[in-house]
C-alpha cells in the first residue's frame, strides 16, 4: 500500500483524499463451461488481484494509469470520450465501467492508478478483477449505493457488450462476492449461492500456469457457446427445459440422437459437469477430499474429450500432476485453451510437486510452467476505511 501511495504521488502529484480498493482474481474448482448453460459453478476468490488508488479531481477529466502497462503512460479522456477505443488497450476495461456507472451530471473527474498481481491472460480473471475494482471505486467515490450483486451484473454486461466477450456470470460473481476461506457454490440460473468452508486439512490449492498465451475473446469460446445454444433450441422441441443444465442424464440419453455428433459431445459435458459440481460441493461439505479429487479428474477428462477445450499444454500439466503422489485432484480451470490448472496437493509434497511436475512439463513443452500456492481471500472491497483517506 505504501509503495502504491508513493507511485500515485509520482504520477498524479500531491493532493488530498485518495482511497484504495482491491478486487481479487478467481480460480474455479469445478463446474466449467456450465455458467452460460444455467448450471452450477464452484469458484473461489484469490488473495492476488487488482489494486486501484483513486481520488476525485476538479477538472472533470478521467485519467487512468496502470503500473502493469507503464509504457502506455496516463490514458486520459473527457466523459464524452468513453467509447471503446482499440488504441486504449487495457484502459478499455475501466472505461467501460466508468461509462456504465459514472453519474452524467457530476462536475468532478477521477485520477486512478491501477496495479495488478494476477498474471494477465492466464485464466484467473484479470479482466473481471479490473472491472470489479473499478466498480467498487466508483460506487464509493460517487456514493452510488449500488449493491454488490448489481455491480457484478453490470460488470458482466460491460464485458459482454463493451469489451465484446460473451462470457457467463461466474468470473464477475466470484470476484465480487467471494469470501476468504470459502468456495462459492453458485447456481447460474437463479443466482442463488452458498458459501462452503474450504477446509482442505493438510492440503492446499496449487495453481499451475501453462504460460501459454491465449485470449478469452478467442473465437473458440464463442463457438462453444453457439453450439450449446443450437443444441438447446433443438432439444426444446422435445423437452421443456430453460437451459442445458435442466436436462437430466436420462433425457440426454433419450434425445441425443436428434443432435449432431459435436452437439452430443458438448451437451454430454454440460450435463455431466453440472452433476459433478453438485457432487463435488457435497463431498467438500462432507470433508471427502478423495471424492472431490476424483471428480476434478473426471471434469478434466470431459473438458478434454467432450468439450475439447484443453490442448497439449493443459493436458501435459494435468497428467504430470495426476502422476504425482502428493496430488489429491488436478484439472484445467477457466475457459481452457491454455491458462492454468488447479491442483489440490498435500502440503508436505508441495515442493516436490512443483519441482517434478514442472520438469515433466518443461521436457514435453519446451518452456517452464509457473506455480502459485493459492490463498482464498475476500471479494472486491475498499481497503481504506470509510472517512479515512490516504495522505
Ligand atoms: C471464462 C468465462 C466464464 C466461464 C469460464 C468457463 O472464464 O469468463 O464465464 O464460462 O470461462 O467455465
């Protein structure tokens, strides 16, 4: 916090009343590609994320600076210049949020410094994180009194309509509503949710990054969504369902023949993954980590064989983890096509896990993965207390 305060003064100069905000990244334990199919997900918010230091200014300008993209300098604009602009790169995320939330009539502007410690593009929701940190910041600075649930929905809308990525609600929800020490069981159809204590006994969550670069905007993600929508429309002629997650295994077996072979595979993943997520949540509540780990493995296999979103890097990293004796469970996490895996590993085996899994991956792929032992932190929030300012 001290460092960021110092940086802020260097960039924007001395002045009064600045506040600091934080929004985490997220890791999904199980329930992948189920959110936009009206199913269950089980993510948790991380202790790493995005910080924003901000204060209002009197000249009405919006000035945005990211320590992660310092070469871009200060990106500044008036309130009339908030339309998406490719040249603004990372700054489009906060711009979209500002356009959605900043009251039109106020004279004031804002000067914001961002700093994120989630690896970008690794599938740990760096974009939902910058959206939500901007949302809580605007909510506080302009005293909007908007509830977190609403901020979550607005952030997803910005991602869909302003950024142009057709994502579901999971990332923004986990980043906004997460709770330290807990996983979040969310029904993406009703948005009902439950916090499940994440008691992993003598184990920890280890995130492994394939370090393969990929963009969520990848056409493959939107293509999966489109296939699911097509399959749903076909099935709705025969069964009364709102989303693919309403389909039972029996109904799937009965009507699979009306679908193309690709649609069959995609739907089989959605139906089975939704079932696994409910079972995994139950296993977690029972303290049955062994079953949880087995479900993680089945989830990966289904994402590999039926949903086809893994690829060589993720498969290699997960298979290496499955071979390690300290591993309780391992699977890809997030959208896939690169990004990270999530692993539950016995604490006393973590050093050898990192070494051996890292070596196996590097030998096969040609470059090293990165590892993070995850801590489960809170959702988006203000870090400086109400009324208090950072000088
Ligand atoms: C990305 C999207 C989410 C979700 C996952 C896959 O993270 O942003 O909405 O669809 O992929 O589970």
